[in-house]
C-alpha cells in the first residue's frame, strides 16, 4: 500500500527506525520544572540530565494508572534463511506491488531485521489491541447505523462518529493484510453499505458520509479488498446512490471510485448498471441526467466547482473509452449520443470559461475522440462528415449504401412497417421499443452479450411497453389526448360544414351559370323574333290600309267572311299556324308533342314560366347575379345597409369592392327607366341595378363606405413605413458609433492613399460597400473590412454594436418613397372627396333611415386627425432627405459588417481548435517519447497500479494517454488498410457491417 511504501522508503534512507529499544524517557509521566521547588541553576555544565535544563535531577512522580515498562533489547538477528522467511511473511502482509516488493527484498539484512522487529513490536503494542482488529469498528458502525434512525445527534456526537470512521479508513490503509482479510471475513463491506443505505439526511450531508466512502476507497486500494468490492452484487449500486448528496467532496469521491472501477477489468459494465440503478433510485428522466445537471450547474465556489466538474468529465471519459469503449466504435457512438442528447456539447463550451488546465485536458480528450469517431464513421460511407442531426441526410447515406445490395428489400420492409407504427402520442412507447431493439442489434456481440445493459428478456411488446410507461405521464397524456380529441372533433365538424357550404355554393354557381347561359340564348332569339314581328306588323298595317282603299268597287265588298267562321275550327288553326303563342299554350302544346314524339328538348320549358326582361349586357348581368348570390341579401337589405352606412357590418370590404364594379351607367338607367312599368318581369341583375339607381348619389355613397372600411388598413400599412423612415433618419444622424466608424475609415483611407497627412476631408458614403472588395496581399481570405473590425475589437469594442444604433435602417431601406407618397396622396384625395360628398348630403333632404351625414361626419373627424399626424411624420422624414438617400447603402454595409464579424469568429474558432489539436499532438508526442525511453531503459511499469494511483491518474487525465496513443495507431492502421483495399472488397467493421 502507498503509506507502507513511503514509510519503508523513508526508513531505508535514514537512521534505524524505532524498535524494541526504549528511548531515554520511558512511558512514565515526567513532571515539569514548574511543579518542583525552585533550585539554583549551575551554569558550569549541563551534566547527564541536560534535557531537563539543570545539572540536578528533578523529582519524578509516578502515577499508579501508568505502569512502568522494562527496557527491552533487540533480539539477535537469525540466520539468513530464517530472516528471509520471516521478512517474506511481513512483505506479504503489507500487500505491496511487485516494484515495491523488489525494493524491499533488495535492502541489506540489517535493515530487513530492523523493519521486521519494528513492525512486530507495533503489532504487539497492548495500547492498540482494542483498535487493531476490525471487530471493534464493525460493531461501532453497526450501532451507529441502528441509532441514527432513532436519535438526532448533536455536533459533538457527529464528530465522534466521524472519528471512528476516519480511524477505520486509516486502519484499512496502514494495518497489515490480516486486518483487511479479517475485515472481509466479518463482512465489513456489507456493514459499510448498510450504513450508506440507512443514513438520514443530516448524516448524508455530513463528513461522516465522505469518510464512509473513503473507507470503501481505502478497502479497494488493496487487491483482495478491491476484488471483494467488485464481487459484491450491490456494492457499486449502493456507492452510486451517494451521488444524490449535496456534499461536493462526497460526490467527487464517488465519481473517482466509479471512474476508476471503469478501468478495472470487469468493472465497466458494473458502473453502467450502477448508473441505470441510480436512474431509478433518483427518479431521473434518463440515465446520466444528474451528472449533466451538475456539470452545468454553478455553485459559486471556484475550487469546489472545478474539482466536481473535473471529476464528472473524467468519469464520462472513462465510461466512454474504457471497457467496451476501448475498441468498439459502435459502443462509443451509442453512449456518446446519449450524452449529446442531454446537451453536453453546449455545457463543454461553457466549461472552457473556467480556464483550468486539468479540466481543459479532459474536455480536449472528449472532443478529440469524438472527432476521430465521427471521422471513422464518415469513412465507412466514403464521406468527409455525416450530419447525425439530419434524418434526411442519414437516410440518404443508408439508401446509397444499400441500394444495390441484398439488404435493400429489408430496408424497404422496415420503412413500410414504420409507416404502420402509431404516430399519435400514445405510440411513443412503440418507438422507444424499436429504438432499444436496434441498439441491441448494433451493440450485441457474437455471443449475444451487450456491453451496455442486459439484452431484452421476455420479448413481449405488452410487457415492455408496460415497463416503459410512467403512470403520471400516461395520465397527463390521456388528459391532453382527450382535450385534443374534442378539439379535433369540433374542428372536423366545422370543416365538414364549410365543405358542405362550399359544395352548395359551387353547385349553385354551376346551376346559375347554366341558367344564365340559357337566358342569354333565349333573350337573343326572342330579340330577333321581336324585331321581325314588329317589322311584319308595320308591314301588315300598311298593306291593310292600302288594301282597304283598293277593294272599293271590287268583289270583296260583297263578300262576308263572318259566315265562313261558322265552319272553321279556329282553335285548330290557331294551334297549327299561329306565329306567337302565350306561354301556357306553348307548354301545353309542347307537352302534347312530347307525348307524341318523345324527342322534345324540355330544358328551356322546365326553367322559366315567365318571360324575363333584361336590358343589361349579358356577361355583366351574369357577373352581377353571381355577386348577389354571394351577398345572400335582398335588394331591400342592400339598399338599407347602404343608406345606414352598414352599421350592422353586413357588407364586407371585398363585397363592397365588387359592388363598385356594378354601378348603373347612364345608358343602363335610361333603358331601365323605359321599362320600369315591367318591374316584375325584370331579370335579377336588371332589377338590382334599377333599385340601386333610385338611391341618390349611389356611387358616391358606395365609394365613401368602401373608403371608410379600408382606411384603417391603408393607414396601418403606410404608417410603419413613414415611422421607419423617420426613425432611421434620426438613427443615422445621432449614431456616435457610426461617426466613429466613418472617422476610422477616413483615417484608414487617407493613410492608404497619401500617408498620415492625407488631405481628404470626407468620402462618399457609397465607398463603405467597396471596403469588403479590397483583399489582403498576405491572406486573400482577409479583406479590409475584416481588418477594420479587428481594429474596432481592439480599440473601440463598443463600435461593434452598430446594428443596435441603426436598427430601423434595414426596414427603411425597403421603403419606396415614390410609392409611399403616391399612397398618401390617394388617402388625402379620398378624404377630400368624402368631405365634398358630406357637404352635398348636408344640403339636401335626407330619406328616412339615411345616416350618411352622422356616420361620415364622425369618421372624417377621427380620420382627419390620424392622417394629419401621418402627414407631419412624412414631412419630417422628407426634411432629412440626405440621410434617407443612404439607407440602402447603410443596410448593405451592416449586412457585410455582420458577415465579416461572423467570418472572424469562425476563423478564431478554427484557430483555437487547431491550437488544441496541436497541444494534444504535442502531449501525445511527449508521451510516446517517454514510453520509448522507458522501454529502452528496460524498465516496465505495472499496468493499472494501485487504486489510489489509478484515481490520481484518472483525475489528471494521464490514464487516457496510452489509450489515446493506441487509438491513434489503430486509426492510422485502419486508414492505411482502407487505402490499400479501396480497389478491392469492402472493409469489414466491428459488430455490424454497413
């Protein structure tokens, strides 16, 4: 053990250790000179008793409670063979490493005998008999565990308990091997574990908890004790439960034990099982959640915080790279993804701010191995990088890899069955199950063993889903699902209603279009027939008059045609030869003919019973009817709404805009007036236009109503543009940061052109956007703008926040002033037209229900005030015309400025990454050189070392140096093999072939 080794090394380099020979003062109590009668000092000499400061002996009082011990002398040294046998027994009890054993046996025989006698005397000391055996400590700890659930201890009692545990920790480190063996035989480990499980809150947060963990750590510092701890079925699980304490020292000690156990053969899987156990014990949502929370949390105490975060990172690196992670890429990717899903990457970036060398070493190792693993994975797909955050990118890679292989049908089958998986929230457990099965497929080795957790037993979907489901989450999900179901049902009902309405409207539209087309054709035919009939009537009237004059003196004066009517079937004649028939007679006639022939077209007959009168253009009338069908209002309701200025909000803006397209024209009104006595026969559109034309100033009213409804929207669109112009103008004029930038650019330009005494007093603002075009002659990736930003960062860091000063410039740059002024002019013209119409309506007698004057009067008052504010702002913005003209220039400059800053940040990150890589390469090179020298000198270092040495190496990060060298060599060898075999068959990979 380390304490024995250091003690023995000290003895071997100094005077003989204290042995059986007693010192000059025995165990008898010496009484100080202050208790004796005063004596005169003799300064002639100190004499034999110089140690008492006087030549005369002091009085010595012996207490009865302390017996005197006789002086004992060393026994004579036995023969060499016997000495070697005895000394071998002593060395075996000390449980030293091979290196220290060799050093012990290399000592001279005299030293060996002195050490042997000293240790035997120490073991036989009667004052230590009570505490020299583990029975005492086990009894005390068991009683402490039983009492802590019954009594509350004060600070003094807690200190006494801590002393007992600390003495046990010291004994486990310093006592001979038989003490540890006895402790194990008496089941001392179970005693410690029971104490940890039964601790109350006060004990859990006290130093006693830390000391108990220290006892276990001391026990593991012994090879036999370490084997016993690892063989115990619940030891590592119980130790992991101590992570729940708030005591940082206890957490660090636990993490050091767990991290070191990962490096011990057979310990890595036990640690993973312990973390799964802790997940259930601490009710974590997922494994390692507490560690990531502690890694991200700040305690405010720098030293403790850095120690804890270093311990966590060393544990994470040990979990990732030891055990199965040493040579299994799939396992490292699998476990690292678990940490990445918990958000470890942004936490690592945050930890860089501590600027601690040891912590940075662990962070560098984590990121370097991650980059190497990502590169190795990408090379399997002949890629430089695999975007594991993009589902699409990963799918394309898998598809590309399997598209021409026998596995492609199975990929399609997997995707097809994934389509049939439940996608609602209740199906989350199914996807978790699929995820875990895939993890087993990837991680299990040829023997069916999983390096992470045990394989899935009792493969029953029902049982596994029951295991995954958390009752509280299910209750919450059910409540949400019920709410969503109700919302979904309501939305579906509304959707179906709207769809039915749309279908009805569509059918009505189609029927209306058919009817209108038929009406149009009918009206055209009847118009032609009517004109022809009128011409015939006029012609017949003329001929009758002529004939009436012509029959005089002819036979026709003697003929009486009334006698012939008695023999004529007038109805039959009328039916057979009439040129014009009444509608009802026509229907009867057609019905009769249909019965006879069965081929009559009855479409026209079934649609109309009364002839309609239409004088409006057919297409215009058709569009008007469609509009009226959308309004779903009668002519009287539309008229009332217009007179009342739509107080009931029945006319939407878009409907008003359409109504403005159907204002009755002068020619339409004249034609409609001619047929006003035939109002009942008028078509739908004609009657609507006729009734609307009866409203005084119908067009002006409609325009006023539309302007009123549209005003707020137009003002809301225009005002932000004016405000952006005004605000941006003020920002450009007032920005001190912009002034500072212009000043530096002017000085830079003067120096570039004519040195420090350049005579330019200013420059065109447009030149700002040419700065980014000037590149450095040394590095073509650096432009003048990059260089200026570096100057600002060094000398004027506040200037870099120029975007904050000119926040409205990008918006102002989008404004087209000509279009804006045009829109403002239209609004102003609209208000003037509204005022003119208001004056007209005020001067006339109003109809009943006419509210134009009241509504528009109030509107003009409010709208005029709002518009006057808009005009004032626009006028002020136009006064700053000089600043307004450069908005586009400054907007482009700000974009270039931001892009250049981002470029510099990316360059800095790449530089820091390269420096970290260089440091890691230098460390690896130094480590390889050290190993080379060690190998050359013929010395060998024991792998692993003592447990304390392992913990120390893990804490400093040195334990990963050899693993990292091996990993780099294997990676280089794999790359070479891949290059050599690129022309032949595909490289075989561990576990799963991609």
